[in-house]
C-alpha cells in the first residue's frame, strides 16, 4: 500500500509544479529509467591506481593540446584506426 500512496503523492506534487519544473522532473525520470544512466550510476568507483606511464601519457597529451589549440585528431582518422567509416556509422 505504501507504493500506491507514494505514487499518488508524486502525481499530486507534479500537478502543483510550474511548467519548467515539470520539464526538469521529466528529464530526471527519463535519466533514472535509462538503462545506461542506471548502469553508470551503479558502477563501482574506479580505484585502480594510475601508472607512471599513464600519467606521462596524459601529461603529454595535455601539453600537445595546449600547444595546438583547436587541433586534434579528425573524427574520420579515429574511425579509420578502428576500421570504420563515417558511412558505416550512418547505416
């Protein structure tokens, strides 16, 4: 019976909200019901220690990006690295 009461209370609260609040609540509910969002929210915290090699790689990439603002790897090049084309994604 508590479930039915909670559900009824939720409906009543929604009825009292301003339109912008309803939009926000709908977005929240959609995120809560989305399986990917739920999986991310419930995923364990990554406690793996970052290696020295990983730290150096991150530092090098940040340095490169700072020296080359607005430049990066074109999306098509990234896809090609995995043997995928932009056309493959459209299908």
